[in-house]
C-alpha cells in the first residue's frame, strides 16, 4: 500500500468521524432525545419511537481515538532501529495541537466575557471554579480530572484532555509493553478499562450526582482510564501493519461487527458501549487500510464518467 493511499484512508475516516459528531450534536441542539426518535405514521394515527441513529455519531470520538493510536504508533515503529527522542516527540505533539487548542480556549473565554453571566472570581456554587480558574484548568488540559470543570467551560474540549493523556503515555506503552507484546497489551488494557467502567457505572458513590459537576462515573468513562482501550486498538493495528500481518476481509464482517455494536449501544449496558465501538472502528480501520486501493479505483472511475458526461452535454 503506498503512502498516499494510506493517508487517504485516514483522512476519509477522520471526515466520517467529524461528520458523525457534528450530526449528533446537531440532533441534540434541534431538541431530539438522545436515545429515541418519535415517528408518526400517516393514516394510522400511531406514534412510534425508533432508536436515535444520530446518537451513533457521538461514537466518532472513539474512531478518532483509534486513529490517534494507529497514526502515532506508526511513527514509533518506523524508528525501531533509531534512538527514540522523547523531547522531539513531545515537542512535535505540542506544536501540532496546542496553537489551535489555545485559540479555541481563548475564544471560549471571550464569548463568556461578552455574552455570559459568569462570576469572574467565583460562581454561585462554591464547588464550581471561577471563570478564570476554569480557563487556566483548560489551558493545561486538567478538565478531564475534575468533576467541577469537566464540560463546564467548553464541553467539546473534553476529548483533548484524554488525547493529551494518551500522548504522554504512548512512549512508555511502546517501549515497555506494546512493542514486544502488543496483543497481550490490548487484552490486559481492555480488561482493565472495562472493569473500571463497570465499577464506575455500578458503584452508588461513583454514580451519585455532584452538585455543580459531573459524577465520577462520567469522569472514568471519558478519561484515559476508561478510553485507553480504544487507543491501544489503533496501536495494535499499527504493529500488525509494521509486521505485514494485516489481512483483507469482506465488508460483511464489518457490517456484522457494526450491528453487534449498535445493539450493545441501544440495549446493552452503557459502560460497555465505548469498548465495543473501539473494536468496531478498529475493524473498520483495517478494512480501509487493506481496501483503499480498490476504493480509489472506484472513485476515479466515477470521477472520469462524470467528466465525460459533462463534456458530452
């Protein structure tokens, strides 16, 4: 597989993930219920509720996590016979994401100052950070650790805290574990994440609402403790690619995994949904990586036909 094809496959998946997240938030903004959509059947005067398929778009974050694990780990495997430079890695990660992130945080602060009624030195709730404190908490990616700042400043930035936690962990995962025992690493980390998510979702104290913030169960589900499994799935796929062990399979297998995952999302326990999405999107990533040349060929044929039709009209 050439480099351009590999980049195209990743860009396509990123676009799909971004569109899914956009549709999910748009449906909530439009007033749709997170889990069900009311449908009226004409002439029968019957209203039925169907699963809100827009909510599947929220799982686009899981796809981003899988892709991050894959893309970053590929660069580490490429340097297998070279000295791994930690400082260079962290500097490149910082310069890649922080300027845009800083701009977003500053714009959020400006919007609060201009349009929101928010205490600068302290909120009405004593546990809630002041606007300025919340601003600085977000500047250093700590919002994912604190129930009172998580989603209280800019709710869309929660995933950046989780991403940065993975960036910090990746070199150590690669050197001490995943380079030698990638499959074992995936299984152990997957089991740990699922146990933590189960504990967070079933323990009464963890699920209890916190005045002015989110429950600790939510923090576990959204932080690296509950999402590392999705990243290491991408890491494992990168290790398979490096060893030329990626195998092609038909789209029917992809569809089968997606249907199981959708069923878990709607009917299964909530703490199990994200791990299933991590597995499903890992399968999709492998399918894209091993079939992208065929997809490019189909796209080029359609593009050429459309051009010929245009010229002939």
